[in-house]
C-alpha cells in the first residue's frame, strides 16, 4: 500500500497532536521521579517536532522541517538520558550536549550545500539510529534480571525505530546518489510507502512503555517508603515483623539457626531532655548507621520503636550472634554525644530460636521476648554490654529472704 505525502502529513499531524497532549499531561503525572520527567518532556519535544515536520511537508516549508528534525533529536536525547537515570547510570550530560550542538551546527550549515537536505535527512536518521542502538544496549545489559512490563515494550519500540531509521537513512542516501532535488517528508520512507507509519507505531509503543516503567518505579518507591523508617532508613516495625515471620517460617521448614538481637540506646531520654529532639534524632541516625554497617547482608535490621532496634540473623546461633553484638558495641562507642565529651552506648539482648511448637507469630513473639529479657538484664548489669538469653536460663535464681523472729534472714546457698 502506498500513501501520498499529503495523506502521510495529515496522519502525522493528528498523531503527534495526540501524543503531544498525552506527553504534556505525563510531565505533571510523572514529576515525582526524574526519569519519568525526562521521558515525558522528551516526548513533548519529540511530538512537537513531529508536528512541525508534518506541517513543513504539508505547506512546503523546508526550514520548519529542519528545525523539527533538530528538535526531534533533542527529544530523543532527553529520552535516552532518562533511560540512564532510571537504571542509575551516569547520564553523560556534557558529552551528549556537545554531540547535540555539533549535530545542530552541521544541520545549520548543510542547507546551502548541493543535496544538503538529503544529506541532512540521512544524518538525522543515523543519529537517531545511534540513540536507538544505545537505548537497546542499556535495556539489554543493565535491565537484565529486572522484572518489568514496560521495559520489554520499550525494547520492542526501540528495535522497530532502529529498523525504520536504518531504512530511512538508506533511502535518503540513495536519493543523494541519484541527485534528486525534490523534497519529501522527513521519515516518510521510500516512495511514500505505508512504511512511514511504522515509526508512529514505535513512538506510541515507546510512550506507553516508558509510562509503565515510570509507574513501576513510583509503585516500588511507595512500597519501599511504606517499609522504611523515615528517620533511620532501617525497616520500620511493620516491615520488621513481616520479615521476622518469613524467617521463622523458613526456620520451621529447614531448621537452620535463627537469632535475634534487641538493642536499646543507653540514657537516650537524658539526651532528648538535655539537648532536644534534634540532637536525639541525630543520635538515632548515627546508631542506626552503626547497626547497618555492622550487620551482614543476610541480616535484617529495623527500628522497633523509640530508641529500640532489632536485628534478625538467619543461619546464626547465639554464639555467632554475640560476635555481631560486640561489633555493634565497638562502633556505637565511637559515636560522640552532644555537650560534654562523652560517647553513646547501647545495651543488647541476644536470643536464639529453639525447638518449639506453635504458629510462626507465637514463635516470633517468644524469640523477641527472650531477647528483650536479655536486654533488660544487660541494663541491670550496668549497660554498654550484651547478655545472652540462654545464659539467664542456666543461672540459678537467688534464694528469697525469709522472716525469722522479726529479722530478715537469707538462707544459705
């Protein structure tokens, strides 16, 4: 099927007008994340450029078409930068800006050359193909292993765009070789064929895919925010409880050791009362960082409430957990407190989950209660230390005093 240039121009006007409105709305909808803003703004620029190209073809205004082609490349540079931001890669903003300026300078000087417009068309296609190839490479290498619905759509869109851009470059170069002077629509493809509609399909698919990727990141950020304590960056109590239940269920399934550390900052109320809550918050953050730097990657750390923290240690017995307790004690002792020259300290209770029956909720409460009792014992023994729950069970309780002839007597041990 062949379409005349006027028909293609009308289709492009309708299409890019629609995507321009959609992308403009997405600029506000996706403003919460940087990658989403770049993608949306890039599509705004690209859609405006496509509209300019269509108007240029319909009205026979080549200079508008050149400006539109330049804007189209700028839009796709923004989109590519958004891809790199999304995956946490260096954006290379300065090199991309320099490359863009060089291309724009070449475009500005090519108009007066013989076959300048054809050469310009070929150059635009080549630059766009390079950006499509770079996007594909980033999606395939960096995005591997990530679960995403939007990324495969963007990959298909980029592959389709790459193929149309290579065909367009080949067609433009063949026109240069034939020394044809007639001007046809940018991105119209060979002989005004329906192939010109393929880039439009790719743009629409890419716009949808990028929107889905941005929404996926927003959802992931919201879920992370719901699980993380805003002050310390550790898990909050709800997320800690969920992780604990999962670890207890694994313990029930495979029988591997599971230990728990309950940590409380010593004399924290005095810091708050003396120096204010801002100073107390700073101490909380530094202690949380010390805990996070002390634990292993497999350990789960969270803020249980107030100045109390908890670390769950899978595949760890009590003896191994005391090594972690010692690391924490040393790191916290290096944290200076405001005011006079003194340093922070914590008390730690250590407990291991032993063979018991019951639901995972009951087992988790039992494990935490054992560690909490050991923490209380550490406080009673002078603070800045740890106590192990099993050692408390082995201790013989002190005999109770009795009253004999109105005098308090302690029985011999």
